[in-house]
């Protein structure tokens, strides 16, 4: 496996986003062949687990997780892998691979919003503006496909995707077990997802219809390889970049998913959806500038702005810092007691 430091965060970002974007059209191909969403989500986690096992075994890292690590892999596996993949592959046949990809483009905005709540990133004017503009664009994408056979309902449900992604991104950074190897966390989290997804199938009384996957052997093989190549880099990026940087794989995944859906699957989107995609891009741009430390300029004179910001810092920053610190400590205390 290539060391994350030799690749760098930008390389990991492009790598993970591209491979994740490939999953959207593959999921639609699988759904068209009658493969249940649970089985395709299971395929992703199986591919990730199998690819990581030899590396961990060779390094003596295949130790059963305990304590905080056990809690971490269970919660991560259920939310970020089993839950998210079920949502993706369940929604793709309903609203299209392109629109699901666009919801991933909103995940950085949602992650920034959640990270603000727990004091993991200081808020500024551009960050708030990015959140608001991105939300408007996502709503336009959702409503742009509505009105036919309940598509609007599924489009609105798809808006929960970035929220769930954000919760998972922030949790994995907030509760990261000290000294844990990123690939060991990825392996055990995906193994938890495998067990959970098999349990879903058993409870539903449908067993494991492996013959359904055999209908699309080519797509299944590509999905296995994509999953195997994605998640070692995914957890490395989580460790070195934090939740907001990790969430930016949604930018790349959205572009790959939307373009491949239009070019290869023949999906069509109306002008409202395309305009909404553009508005979302503006929100994303504002979010990126917010993360660089840029500030939102007010249409006031230089001296007036200086007085305004100094008053704002004096009156709000101490109270805000205390509130965010207390909020984060409360979350950590709850996690340690659960």
C-alpha cells in the first residue's frame, strides 16, 4: 500500500472521489438487472474487507477491536458504510445516478455545518454563506426532477444523504481511537457493515440471492475492485485531513457520477436541475474559500468594517469559544459512557 504522506491529501482526495463516483452508475446498472440494494451494498463492504485482510495479516494487525476501538468500528460501520451504501443504491434507481452524485457534492457543506456545531472549525461569514447557497442549489436539483411518479418524494429523501455523510465524517474524527491503524479501522468497520447487511437480508427472509449479482458479472467485478482501491486511501485521508477535507471527495464524486450518468446511462436533467447544480457549485466555492480563512467582505468603509469586526470579536468570540468547548466535551463524555 502506498504511504499517504507520499501521495498527499490532494492525491488521496482525487483518488477516493473518482472511485466513489464510479459506484453511482454501477449501482444503477445493478438495479436495472434486479440486484437488491442490500446485496450491492454488501458487495462494496466485502470488496473492501477482502482487499485489506492480507495487508493487516502480514503486519500482525488483525487483532479483535476492544473498548473504544470496538465502539468506533461498530458506529462507523453502521452509519458510514452499511447505512450510506443502502441509501445510495436504494435511491439511484429512483432519482438517477447523477442526482445522487449531486447530493454528495453537498456533503462538504453539511460536514462544515456539523463541524461548526462541535467546535471543530470556527465559523465565518463565508462558511455560513456557502451552507445557505449550497442548500438552495440542492433543493433546486431535487425539485427539478419532481412531479412524476413520486420522484419528488425520493428527491427530497435524497437530501438526507449529505446529512448522514456529515454525521459519519465528524464522528470518525471526533472519536478516533488513539494509536489505531487507519486500515485496521477500515477493515473492522466494513466487517461490521457486512454482518449488518447480512442480518437485514435474513430478517427480511430473502436470504442471500447471489444469483442476482451473477447477472452483471462485469459491473460486479468493477465494483469490487473500486471498493478495494477506495477505502484504504479513504481512512488515510480521514486521519491526515479531518472531516471537512475528507468530505470534499463529494466534489469529485458528484462530477464523475453526473457526467457518467448522462454520457453512459442516458439520464436527462431539466434546466432547473442544471441551474441548481450551478448554484450548488457556487456554495461549494464559498465553502472552499471559508476553509482557506477568507472573510466575507461587507459593503462598508474600511474603518467601519474594522470597528464592526472588533466589536463582534469582543462580544461574541469568548462566549462562542466557551459554548463550543462545552458542547464538544459533552459529546466526548457521552461517547465514553455509552
